[in-house]
C-alpha cells in the first residue's frame, strides 16, 4: 500500500499561498512549504529555478579581481574586501564590505552603524551568482540598521554585480585568521556570539594570500600544506602551458613540492600544488613568482607539443575536477 503524503499542518503555508507566489525561503532539500511531502527543489522550487534558466559559467567575469572573487567563494575561510559602488554610497551607509561568511549564514547584514556586510559563500537560488549577490546587496543597502538580510529569489531582469560595482576600483582581499570581523567589539561580545566565533574559528583552515603573485593562496592541513592558485587564462591554453612545464620538470615550486592537478571553479582553472608540512607561505613567495615567469613564457609559446608534453597534458586533464 502506498504511503499517504503528509498533509499541511494547521498554520502552515497552504497550496494556494504557494501558487500565488507567497513562498517562504526554504532550502532546496527541505520539505516544500505547500505540504506535498516532496522536497522543495522537486516541487515549487522547480518554478523558482526558472528565474534564471541558464547557468552563468563565469559569474565574476568583468569584475576587478575576478580570480580573487573565485578564491574567496571557494577556497578561503575568512576574508573581507571593501567594495566601491559605481554610483557611490547611499546616505547613511558608511561602507560596504564583502565577507566570505557571515554569522548564521546570513546573505548580508546591515550593521547598527549602517554599514553593510555582503556574504559570498552562500547558496543562491538561480544560475547567475552575480545577479543573486547584486539583489542581496541592493536589499541590504535599503535594510534597517541592525538587521540581517534574508535569502530571496532575484528578479530575472535585475542588475548584476557588474552593474553595481565600480569596475576601476581595486579589489584587495584581507585574509583573517578568524571571524572576529563579524562583530565590532569581539572582546565584549555576548556569550552566544563568543561561542559562535569560537566554533567558526576552530573550523577555519589557516590560509594566507601570497603577496608576489595574484590570487594564489597557501593553506595548512594536518598532513601537508597546499598552494591553490586561481588563474584567469583560457583553459586550453593554460593546460598546454602547464603540460610544457610539467614535461620539462619545471612545474614544481621547489624541493618536495609537486603540481598534483587542478580544478575548475566559476569558469576559471585552479592548479594545486602539494607542499611539505614544513613549507609556509613565505617559503613559496619567491618560487611562485619564478613559476609565474616560466608560465608566462610557456603561455607565449606556439611550438607544437612534443609527445612528452601531450602525455603530461593528458595526466593533468585526467586529474581535473569541477567545483562549480
């Protein structure tokens, strides 16, 4: 006998409310608020997903610091970046800051002083991450001071980050060892906030942004360290160049280091090196800068690949994964 689907409890959202568009924000895997018993993504979430029908492969393309946007979205636990709006700050908003993560996974927060924090590592409801973030930013700018901004579906014709941010402004991430930037006065935070900070800090992987090259991030793990480097070059061209260096034995960052593969994230490639546990961020600054020079020369080469380079390219391609 088939199981009966659960019926909406009293006081819950009705089918009519959902059909009329009054849909509470729920996770894709949570029960649909209409009471059908199905997950939201398989029920009324299907209609919501049509707000943007196509996945935007490079949502940060055209923004200053595209590679760092990708890194902060996928690699870095705790970081902030001041943002400059194309039309300037509205009255009562002293600053806008991008943050990797916010308390309670809030999409954005309007602080008591009127400043805005925009969270980057949140689930978004459409295929265009830039449009979703722009919508959240606009709502944060209009929110009352002292309130978080909840998740909502962005209109399909709404602006994107590229429309709201100054394209000529610098994008300089500051990587933090913890999440004390969540509160202006962490030492005098409430016990609840202090406990939340302690849990978040305990889970954060130590990460450092290299100073001598763009968008390269060292991180420390228990068994070995890594360098993950977000590169803006076209994928096929970059694979060819990495294969040339790998075949020539010049793809490492020094003794004991090894280029182990790469992954794709938001349309860009991210080569990854394994590093011995004793190799810190400062130890790879010079080797990374020297590698960047070798890579530039390999990217400029138009010589046909040798058999060794073709084999190296095949190995690199086989070890690729796609995050987003």
